[in-house]
C-alpha cells in the first residue's frame, strides 16, 4: 500500500480545511468589528450657507411666475407645495430653504430636490418622456447610467421668448450622496410639479410684450410691490409716480426690472425696486425703516420686515424744496405696501 500518497492526500485536505477556516474566521472577525453605517439624518445646520428660511409669500397668477425677482422666486416655489405634502411625496421629514439664486432647495435624510425657473434649463438627461402637468406641456428625463441617479421634470409655463423671462420650471429629484436605494424619482418629480404648477399658474395676467408700456393697474387690496413679479412692480411704480407727480403715464419711462422714471430737462425722478439690498436702515421714512443715501436726493426704504427688498427714490432737481423727497415718499410708499 502506498502510504506516502495517502499521507500526502490527507495533508492537503487538512491544509485546505485550515485555510477555509482561517478565511471564514477572518470574514467573521471583520464583519463583527466593521462599524455599521450610521442611520442618515437631516442636516444639523439649516438653512445652509447660501439659503434663507422659507417665508410666507403670495402666490403669483397667470404668467407672473416667469418674471419673479430671485429674492422671491425660491420662497414662492417652496411655499407652493405645503410642507406636509413635501414630506408625503418624499417619504420623510423635510427641510426647505430658498437659495440666493432664486431656487427652492429641499432635503430629506435620503433625498434632495431643487426647483427653479429658467430661460433655458441647465440640466438635461436621457430617456425623455413627454407628458402634461397641470395643463402644461412637460418633459420628464431620467439619468440612469451615472451617479447620482435622478429625474428632472421641465414644465413650460409661458410661451414668451423674451430674453428677460424665465418661462420654464425645472424640478430635479435625486438621492443624497452615498444612498444606494432608487425610489421612483420620476413619480416624485411629477407629483411635486403637478402641485407646484397648480399653485403658481392660476388664471391671471399675461407677461407684457416688449412694445407694451406700463399702464395703470389698480393694486390688489392688501398687496404691494413686495414679493411681486417685475411687471406688476413696474406697473404700480408708474401708477403711483403718475399720481404723485401729476404726470400722464405716457410721459413716464418704465423699466423691465421694476423701475419707473420721470425725466425732464435737468430734472429726474426715479422709483426703483431692489430685490435685495445690503446694509442697515437707521432712519424712518413713510413709517418704514429707511436710509438716506444722499440727503434730499436719494432715499432707500425697506418694504418688508423679514426681507431686504427695498424701494429707492431718487429726485435730481436743484430747484425742488428741501422736503420734496420726503413728501414724495409719504405719497407713494403706503400704496406700494398695499395699504
């Protein structure tokens, strides 16, 4: 009997058994001591460095959502969907903020959503599907071949092609970095888009064409130029400047981004809206916090307590009385506040 061959076979079997035992034991040891992935949670710091807590703002009507100042747009888009609805669609508690770029940014522990108005949406993807969202044509695209996997819904809310208009709403839903699950991003984007469009595009005014001049608009009771769309701001500025200065509307010069000017030889009066103004307001004018940038010539008035949207009044006229600027502010500011 060849005992040497038998001994060699036994030795090999014993060696392999030992190797498997070591490998199995090492795997058990590593899995036992490897830290489990901690449960995900909402960010501890909120709003983020570039964000603002969402304010309660009036919803635009008609096509006005396509002409909102950046300081207002993000708050409108976030507020168009109730917080409980955000949580229901996204499957968990949410944090919302409006970014300085005019977007609505929403996060859960696992997901991230951005919504903004664009002249041309910056993001595109594959697998495009045409659909209708709250009566408006839309495109749903999905990114499925790279990380993060996401979905983007783009909805056209106006047919305007003017270069100052942002007629397209885009909503992007994606996973937070490190999240491996793949929920129905497309369904979430469509549900959010349907609710958002229904809230911000109710029947109302159309965007003015390039040739249309400002016309008198009766302010809606309780509303003003704060958190309004640019055309509504311009119309109200021209209306109040016309009334306060006894100047026909057709002699005023409206601006695209919330301004109105009365210009004569060596005399100019300008009312200008600013969606965000830095600095403090140590003075009072027309009952509001204000600052005189140039005494008797330029004053800036804070329109809302929780936002730095302002009205700037400039009166260049060496022959005007010393208190003329203050008197003008007392006339135009209350109706521009919606009073």
